[in-house]
C-alpha cells in the first residue's frame, strides 16, 4: 500500500445502504467521508433551480461547470452538501432528486466536471467514498473495494423506512418501481455503468444488518495493512 491509510471504495445500486455503511465506517476509523452521489444530486438540484430540464444535456453540463460543490461536516462527521455555499443536504434526499441524479450522471460532461473533485477529496487516503463507479473509475487503485448489493424489494423497504423516519410519505410500490428503473438506467448507461470492479468484494446485504456489513469491511481494511 503506497498511501499511509487506504482509500475505501463502496459501490452499489440505489437504496442498498451505501451511505449509512460509509458514514459508520468513517466515524469508527476516523476517516473522511465523501458522498459522491450527493454531488450528482447537487447538479440535478441546481439544474432544477434554474428551470433546466434534466433532458437538456448541454445545459445540465454547463450547470455542472458553473456551480461550486463541497461538503461541510457535522459534529458526528456526517458531510452535508454545499451548493454555491448554501447547505442543500436535506433537499437532495428525495426520490425525485435520486432519479435526477441518475439522469444527469449519464452525461459525460457532468462526470468529467465532478471527477477531479472526487479524486482531490480522496487522493491522500484515509477516506471512505461511496457511489456507483468509485472502484472502477474514480479510484481504480483503491486499497479496499466493496460492491454492496441487496434485492430490489429489500432496498425499497429500507428506502420507505428512511423516508418515513424523516416525516415524509412513501409508497412502497412506487419506490420499488423507481429502484428497478434506476438499476436499469445505471447498469446500461454508456459512460461508467454500474458494475463491480474486477477485484471488488461483492457483498449481498439482503439478510445482513448494518453491523455485519461494517464488520466485514473493517476486516478488509485490516487485511490491507
């Protein structure tokens, strides 16, 4: 390992628990947490704010080059997304923005605009990054690569619970349909499709709780030291 501390790359489909797993790992290890999916959600949100359709590739790409994206940490280390200096973290966690993120992330210009940001945040190691192409594109040399998966039905149940816990209404069947649609869009897009890296550890978390997943990754971190 060339870095003093590893880069931990966690990839997987929508609603699989990547964010919760990454947040827990970063806190226990004292690592920096980078929510790469939030960056794409930020682009989708900024485009919507400007009245730009997510179908307008050129306009969305222009937005991704114009806005300033970054993170500020809460007391527990959880990163909150800043868009042009404003905290927009609570606004991006909706099914609508999830779909928007999937759509804008398919545009090569948007991915290029955000790639350097992601790499700069994790270059020195001691970082947990979660997304859909961390181990394949952003950090193909990451010391720890996990591809986290679960059944679409289980992911829909988790998403419903998450939304309800935040006081939002949620329809299971609607969310399940959106998850399946996003899975198809993410795995078939031409640029950086969702897939595990060849050297990634694939972990099905359908029947696992958070602690079991976290312990599995901690063992992977320990094995690379």
